[in-house]
């Protein structure tokens, strides 16, 4: 449905953030938890303020569930107006097939190259020299979330890093509390990846995944990682594993579990629950051992549409997503870092401030999807899930399978 208003000139309308012909734009995404829904509502509110209408197309489940649906719709000739994806190579085939809107003119007009930080995020949106997506935030997965009350009420020191947490896990378990909450599926990898980085260091992590250092993956450093993951699976009772990542975070919020390893988006769940960072819970970037963050995040692509009015509205939405006030409102709710640093986020909580300091220090590294293809990433996730669920899979077997995945990964 379209609503038509009289506004002077499309160029002027774009500069003002309003469209000449107000249009409904369906936006697909997988932000469905409490914190995520609160955040995406800020995007919708900002776009609706332009006179257009955000038509929410939330897809329940994770990105692994949503991506095939999104891509299938575009390939099938039923495109949405805009869609969330992650930085990386997921949309390359769609771009090559000329199915995605070129945003290069808008990016030049608004000088995205200067305002988007780090530049690797805009690079991930660039294909053959043209810009096809809008980065909207920086998400990092290397966080451990601790319920302070669980420890304090039981006379235990609140851990400040992964090693202290592991040392206290037995005492927590003896109190009838789950030491480490865990969810099924991709959440297993989301927990095990940060442990790998904390144990082996970010340099080794990048050398193996990006530089394909097979000798390193197959050697003592590689084995040390799988030994740490072996120790981790012994902390988790399979009966306590929950279906979704936000269920595992909720166990920590309610005090049923002491800790969870999850990306900074978990911060949105704590915020919705009314908990205060540094008082009710702690957030430890790099699990307190390696204060580094990856430069993952979310981007929006805009499938081509035959209706020129939809195209105009898509450009208005692309511009709106990067506006200073939109970035502040969205990221404060999402728990992620803004994609531009020229904004005032003095109201950010303790966790976001920690993340910003790490980002400003330059201690950031590429996300998994910027180093490996999606198929290889899925193979690693499957291996991690199988290793975690089946105690009969040995450290040597898991390490050997991991080495084969890295060895066979195609170059990016």
C-alpha cells in the first residue's frame, strides 16, 4: 500500500530524510527476543517519521534459519524492501545476479567512507567497487555474562575471568546452580569460539581461519583449544541445555545459572529485565582474558524493485539507518556498538563503554564470516555441536576434523 504526499523534489526529500511519495517497505530480520524487538522498534520509529511505513517481517529463529528464507524469496522473485544480513559473502551471488540495489551514489553523497568505523564494515558491503549494503552496528561475540548475586549470596568471589570461573564452577554446582548455561545449535559455537580465542589468543585464531595456518591448527596450540573445550563440556549437564540463546541468558538473569557466554546482544536482555551492569551482573569482554572484540555486526541490503517509488523509499531507509539519532536509539537498546563514533553515547551502560574502549584501542579483528565461507563456518558449528554433545568424541578426533575443514575451505 502506498500513501502519497506532496513534497518538493526527491533530492531535497532525501536530504531531509523524507520521501516524496510515502511508501510501505517490508523489512525482514531475525530480531525477535525482548531486547532485539525493543531495538528494532527504534529503526521502525525513525523510518515511520519520514512519512514512510516500516512493515515488519521478523523471522523467528536464528540467522541460520532466516538467511535461506531471505535468499530464497529474493531468488524467487518475491523480494522484500530491505533485509538484515551479516557482513561477509552471503549476498555476493545475489549481487552478481544483479538483484541488489546499488547504494554507491548515496554512500558518496553522505560520505559513508568517513563516518563508518571500522572501515572493514563498509569494505564488506563493497563488491567490485560498488556499495550494496548499510552497516548498522558492531556486534562482538566474545563476552561472558555473570550474575553477581549468585556468587555474593553464596559467599563466593565474583570471577573476573574465564580461569577464575572454571575454578569456582564446582562450588557453584554444589549449591544446585548451573555453572554455565547453554543453548542448542549455533549458540554452542557462539560459546566455544570465545573460549578458543581466550585460550589461544586472537593472533592464532586469525592465523588459522584467515591465513589457513594448518600447522598451527594441527599442533600443540590447536590441541590446547580442544582440551579447553573438552573441559567446558564437562561443566554442562545436557539436561540443562535450553532451545534458544535468550533462554540461556534468561537462566543467568533469573539466577538459575551463574554465567553464559554470548555476544553483546545479550546485554539487551539484561536491560529489558531491568538489571544494571556492574551491580546486578558483570560483562567480561574476551572472557576477561583477552580484551578483544571481533568486528561482526548487522547490515541491511535492499533487493531491487520494479516500482520506482519503492526504490526511493529504500534509499530513504538506507539513509535513516545511519543517522546519528537513529544509531544512538537503536544501539542503546540492542547492546551493540554504533557503526559511527561521532555521536554522543554518554548514556551507554558499563558494557557498551567497555566495548567502545576496546574498539578505540584498535583491538578488533575480523568476524568469522569475513574469514571463512558460510559452508565452512557451518561445518565448524556442526563439529562443535557434535563434540559438545558426544563425550565419546576425543580431543584428537575433533582436532583432526577441524584441521580438515580449514584445509578444504575455499579462498575468499
